């Protein structure tokens, strides 16, 4: 079993050492707790569980830590992909829900698996997700002071379970001050993609990631015979002409894990039952 998570780019929040240490501790706690959860659950269930824990931590830009858009409202996006069935589900610009990734999970059995705006919010209400205000004082203060407009915050998880199944989940609270209606990469196959060979989750500037179709390219190249490192190298080189801002985490079917960012520094943690790694 292997598990890797990311918490966006460090530049999306305060650069204080206190915040850095807090994020490192949170990531390490969440990756280990999620690994233990995977002992008795599938990769698909585990990535939802891990991302929901990240959404519940206001240190990260997702769920209760989400950014505020230019009209003063919070809208979130999240997606989930099962590498075995290759089914993708997601919500775009959903409002007043604590865990958007749980709504994406609820959509997985439906024919219509990606919902946006009021449709996503109405689906959540109809399926028992209560109204939950995700705004915290820190984000309101940042909004009022016109800070945090860098757009580099997202959380994600890739898991390989004991049955060799791969899944990936990604969630974001947006970039802050965006035009209402803007769609990020997180609930698209550019930012979140998996098949039986590999799973990839992205963070960074959504427009750059969509332009590079990053997650899909990496997974496709691994499927075509590239190693993870080769697939990352080629795909990230293709971001260079427009200085694309992206970071990615991945696991392949053999249990190889890899991460890379084009601009320092993505925060991530990984665990395989014995070895742990955390960076931020």
C-alpha cells in the first residue's frame, strides 16, 4: 500500500515558519491516519477520506479553509477518479458544503457525475448535505486586505491499496478574488486523473494546468510505457514555454511514488507503512 497527499503551494498562505511547521505536522498526521484507514478500505474510499481531512483543516485552501471570490462568496470544486472503472465525478463552484469531495463521491454512481454551480449545491442539499458556512476569519481578513491572489492552493491524494487498485481525489477553495463562475483544474481531468496504471493529482495555477492537460498527459505517458520520472519530465518541460505553475503527486501500479513542481514549493507527505516523507 502507498499513499501520497499534497496541500497546495506554500506561497498560497503565510510564509511564517510557524505556519510551515503546522502544515508539515498536519500533512504527516493526515497521511498516516489515512494509511491506517486504507488497511480496511479501498483506494477510492481512502482518497475521499484523506481529502475530507484536508478539507476539515483551515490551514489548507479547500473546505473550511477556502478562499473568497471577488463577489465576497466562497465557491469550491472537487473531483474523484477511480482508476479501476475510470469513472470520474466532481462538483464545480459548490457553495456552503463542508466537504465537497463527499458530494463528488455521492455522484459517482449517477449517470450525470459532474455538476456545477447551483446544480451541485442543490444536489448536495437533496442528498442530506447540510448548509455549512466555510468562511473563517482568516480568509475574510485576507479578502478585505486584498491578499492571497496567487491562486496556488489545492489539496489532493493518490492511493494504491493492497489489491493494487489506484484512485485519486482533489479539492480546492479557488485562487481568491476570481471572477464568479471561473472553473479551476481540480474538477477536470487536467488536474485529477487515474487509470489502472497510474494516478495523478495537481495543484498550482488552474489555467496553466488545464492548458497543459497535465494529469491526463502524465497518466497517458505512463500507460504508454514511460516511467513516472520520464512522464513527469516530458510533461513539465511542456509547461516551460508559458512558465506554467504546477505541482503534481503520483503513484503507479508498481508502487512507485513521484512528485514535482515547476515553482517552489509544493507541500506534500507520503507514507508506505514504514517510510514517511514530508516537505513544505
